[in-house]
C-alpha cells in the first residue's frame, strides 16, 4: 500500500485529492490547520510545525512515507496601501505557508528516502501565478508559487538518480473556497473572458492530476510542470 502525506486536505483540491487517492487504495495521512476527523493538525505559520507534522505522520504511517503532496496554501489579499507592518506580516505568512513549509517537508521527505534507499515522489501544487504573476495585491502569492516551481525543478535535477522524483501542477483559477472571494473581487464571471475554455477548473480535475503524478507518472517525467488553466496561460 502506498502511504501519502497530503497537506491542505480539509477542503477544495486537498479534500478531492484525498478521496481520489483513497479510491486507488492509498493510505492518506492528511493535514489541516486545525484537527478535523482523521486529519493531523499543523499550523504552518509556526516554523516548527512542518517538522512536528512530518514526525507525527511518520509515526502514524509506521515509519514509511512514499509520497509527499505539498498542497497547503494561503491566498489572501495584501494591498500595497496596507501599513508597512501589515504588508510585511502578510508577505511572511504567505511565504511561510505556501513555500517554506513545503520546502521543509520536501527536505524531510528527501532525507527519509535517502536513508531508506528506495526513492519516493513529491507532488507540488503550485499555480499559474508562478509563471505569469498575479494581481497587485498578490505579489506574495505569485512569489511563493514561483519559488515552489524553482524548488521542484531543483529537487528533480539533483535527486533523480536516487529515485526521488518531483512533479508540479500549476492550476489557474479553481472552483474552491480559497479562490471564491478573489474571483468575486475581480469581477466574477467577467474573468472567464480570459479563459478560452470558458470556465474555471474543478477540484476533481486537479485531484486527477495529483493522483497521476503521485502514482502513475513515468519517472522520465520528473521535473515536469503540468498546467491546468483552461488555456488562459500557455507555454
């Protein structure tokens, strides 16, 4: 049985991915900011939280984790006209949750697989914003997701020979609670004019991609980033 640590598993893409992976017979250890059901609690604004999560997940898994899915994310506006301290606090919270925590967990996973000598997989849920940027109130989000893509590429290049594989997914707008307020603030349905497909992605679509990367993607695909933005940004 494949054991997977999945962050941000309480709703949206994470909840859909957890259900899809379990349907495939995986054991999924999910994380949420607050404990809920079978999810482990970890508040990634606390620098020690990723390590405590990793150790707790490893204990629950019986000592072996095969796949890490970095899905947890914070998407909150940070307007330029905010006070200096408020803007900096918003920047640091978003970078810590969206990038630093993912880097910490990726490091723990890579070292775990090196010690075992069996390899493993990391799936990073990044964003279209990591390629094309975002709104004036979301510098921090775009920077974090761009950093995640650079992290992913580095892991793929440096550890492939050890069987440590890295895949990234870059969704555009997705129909989740996290994106709902943003869509409304930017005109709601008016944003669809920028999406040739005519709609935003669904959590189940992104979950399907997570399952593929976690279980089925060929090793030669390590380092790849899969876009899911309805052709609103093509590379």
